[in-house]
C-alpha cells in the first residue's frame, strides 16, 4: 500500500531543498514577509512538525509529551528551536530534509484511513501527510518570494486545492458565520494545463484562474487582489476575502501588495 500524497510531500520538500542548497549559512538569517520569520525559523517549524507527523505513526507517547511541552512553553516557537538545539543554516537544512525523507517513507506504507492522534481532533493518515505537503508549500512561498524566484509548480498542488475546497464551510464556521448553502463553482487551470472543476456550474458565484493562485489564497500567502483569479458573486468574494485551509483560529490574509516575489 502506498499513498501518492507521501511522494508529493517528498517532491515538494526536495524542490525547496534544491532552492536552499546553494545558499551560505548567513542567508538563512534573512527575514521573510511572513511575520518576519527567517529561513531558519521556517525550517525549524517545518522540521519539528514533520517529526511530529512521524511520531503519529511511530510513538504516540512522545507525541503527547511534545504537545504538553508546547503548552508549558506557551507556544511552539521555543520548542521548535530547542528540538534542533537552535541549529541554523546548512546544518539545519540537512536535518530538515532527512526528517522529511523519513516522514515520507513512513507515510508511504501507512494505511491512508488510519486514525492518528493530533493536537486537535484525530485525523486520517492521508490528511496528516497532505497537511505536511500544504505547510511545506505554503511556508516555502515566503522563501521563494524573498529570493526573487517564481516557483515552477507541479500538479501535486491539487492536494492543496482539495484542502481549500474541503475547508470552504469550515472557513465560515471558524469565523462564527453561517455556512453558505452552495459552494461557488471553482474552475482552475493546473500547472499542466488540465482544468479542475468543483462545485455546481450555473450559479451566481464563480472563481476561475490558475490553480496555484487559488492555493496561494487559501493558504494566505497572497491577497486575492494580488492574483489574476476572476471572482464573481457575493459568496465567492466573501470566501476569497478570508479563505483559510489550515487549522487554528481565524487568521487575517496579508494586505494587498505585502506578499509578493521580490525583484532581485
């Protein structure tokens, strides 16, 4: 048994590794436009939660102990840094990619439907590794942006599109708003040129454009105003104004013009 999402997660991690591999240690200390996180901050975060995902399959007792450690520390950032002894630069990059490979290998042979303990409600193994792909892609965006590199996406981002679609209702519920009865018709062009469609056609609400830009909006790495997405109808407009495919409290998307590829 194998999960394609595990390979997709590994491929996205490998692409980010290739981007960072040529950099000297000093470059990892530069701040990005995501909460001023540095490249080191991003890698520590990704590394720790990739390890936590590995623990879901391999040692639930350590997983629970780590959740307690985060609660005692008052947040995840100190625990993420302590996990790698504050390593940074190329040393941290090596730790991160090794863990990503180990996590991908563990999930490749896991039962996709297996229920796994997590910080919030239990989740399926497929959902867990898909979340790791989404996080890697989303946090990778601030690094690509900071380096002035336009990422060449692959159709594996369909996993993130599906997350965005599946969290339509939750995005409203999370903000204590009524969930619209009908999801907008979503028509996206994949990196390969394939067209992916969701929802029912013919209604007043529609979102159309590049799949990667839809992913950027639902992961809040871009304001919808900074994309070429064509958004029609009140529900579609409201959704794209605060879409959020990741768990946690409601987050505010970046203001227009803040998150973008820098001109180097």
